[in-house]
C-alpha cells in the first residue's frame, strides 16, 4: 500500500535533514505505529505520506513515496485525500463547520460524492464511530475525544484506503486515548483500512499496533513487527524513547537469571500488564519445577 524508497527531506532554510534515507514498505491492512522523541521526524514523515510534502511544505526532496503505485510527488494533497485521510495534531484546525452533520457533509460535497450516496455515507461514518447521537450537536459543545471522532468520521465518510494520524491523543486524557485506539483497531480489522499513527504514548502503540517504526533524528533505526522491534530496547532508549515498564521488568528478570537461557528474546517481550503477569507466573512455575 505504501512504498518509501531512499526518502530524504530538508525544510527550506533548515541546516539539517528532517528525514534521511528512509526506505520501508507498509502492506495493505497494516496497523503501524510511528515513534521517536520530539524532532525525530514523525510529523514530517506523516506529511510526506499524505503529500503535504513537497506540495505544501517546500524544501529539498529526494527519493519517492508511492501510495498503491501512485507517486505522491505527482499528486497534490487534495487529489490524494480520497485515498489517504489525515488527522493532524491540532484537531481544532481541521474543524470547519458549526454542526457535526455539516462537518461530515463538507468533505462529501467538496469531493463531489454523488447525492444518492451522501446520506448512507454520513450515517455509516457516524455509526462506525458510535457517535450517531452527536449528528445535530454543535461542534463547540463537544469534548476533545468527541471532536477527534468527528474528524475521523468526516474522513471515513470519504472511504480512504489509508488513514494517517499525527499524535491524535496528544491532548486527550488516558480514557479518551484508549477509546481512540480502540476505534482505530476496529477500523483496521473490520474495514481493512491501512493505519499509520504517530504517537508519543508507547504503551498505547504496544497494545494496539502490528508494526512499529522507530525514528531518531530523522533516521530510521528500526522497523518491523512490534515484538521484534521491542527487542531493541537499548537502542530505543538511546534514541530518547521511554520503553514500557513491562519491558524493564523482563529485562531485570533476565539480568537476575530468573529467565531460562533457552527462552528466546522475543518470547520475553510483554506488550501489557496482563502479558507481564502471565509471563512472571510462567517463569516462577518453571523455577519451582526446576528446583523440585
């Protein structure tokens, strides 16, 4: 679905590259997390995927990005929007209408969706995000999490193949953040939408994504299946990423020789507290059996 080859980009008047020699492939139906400390290049990579770079933000652009074999260099953001939907950090800047219904209608009408499809798409998008009751509400009366859902619904109504989100939970509380990721999981699994989400909250990424992209100062340091990528804990911490505490736990257990040497490194990776509890219980049982 997304193929990036030798991508480098430097903003106009900047001294250093924001992205440097990045190559990776994202398959159709993937759910990919994008992580790195502030300034690592997450937003820039998102802007390259949705073609805001190089069409809106100018600079030195090298390499290529193809969305379903369509080169973003040759396609302007407006033309790509039916294929790639985007949710930006500043959610307020994406809201243009007074009422929720009008917010979703805005995109459908502007992109020339046939009139006989508009009602079904509008209602379907609201239902998919479980916000049908918000249809006639004023946008200004909504909570931060509700506004996020409205923006995603407006994009979903356009039926994109790819959804790119740049720190969608940045201003949300923990409960609302989980709600947004549960929604993304549903869209990925039930509708097959390819999702790329930049996020600082690594525990959310570990819980939900299938693959993880790790950036450091514009360079790709790791990309792969989530458990495989998390085996590079040391390199991630050196890149300024605070790894989940469950990884610190299993690392400490290994240092204290509480894990058999035969246990593969990937098998020690726990993605949440439930997995960590089950792993500790399993290792304790093995030790009791060995000492019996």
